[in-house]
């Protein structure tokens, strides 16, 4: 599967799960790619991409479990990954009906992204993160 994308399995998963055009995504194939052995120890990234793929497939329990695993690997995690995780936690809490916590996580993610842009950095794979921000906003009704 990774060879189809021309990348390591992680980047194949990113390509399948996180395409800026939701119509081009294939979250099931992303999970397949993440199950392949990789030469990179991407830890927190793998759990975040897996959680995003699971949320697209409606697997809220699996996504929450992935986020909890990824949260254990926060040491040295970049601001981009912190924003990504906050967005995914917002989606999980929204699906669970906890709209107050969902909004709090969404605001946290937006604040982190605003700081990144203010500092002159580009959000991680900018178009991916920004499309997911838009998608989560739509899901949360805001």
C-alpha cells in the first residue's frame, strides 16, 4: 500500500486520510497503511492520523483510544500536533454529545494555529490542517 503512494506507510496514511478534498480521502486504506511496518518511529503522528481516519469512519471509540495513546507521547510534540490533537478531541467530544468540551478543544486548536501563523510559521501541511479546521467547525456548527 505504501508503495502505491510512493512513501513510507505513515505518509501513505496521511495521503489517504487527510487529503484536503474530503471526496479524495480513503480512511480505511489509511488504517491499512498504518498497520504496515515502518522505518520511522512517528508515534504521536501515527496515532493522530489513525484517530482522524477512525472518526471519518464513525469509530469514535477507536479514535478516542488512539488519541489517548498519542497523548502519552506528548513530550517534544510540536505545536502543529497539539493543534491537530485538539481538533480531533473536539470532534470526539462533539460525537459524544459534550458540546461544551468540544467547543473548548476547538478554541484551543484555533488559538494554537493562530499563534503558529502569528510567529510566521506555516501550519503542518497547511492545507490539510486548515481543511480539517473547517471540517470540524462545520461538524460543531460554528
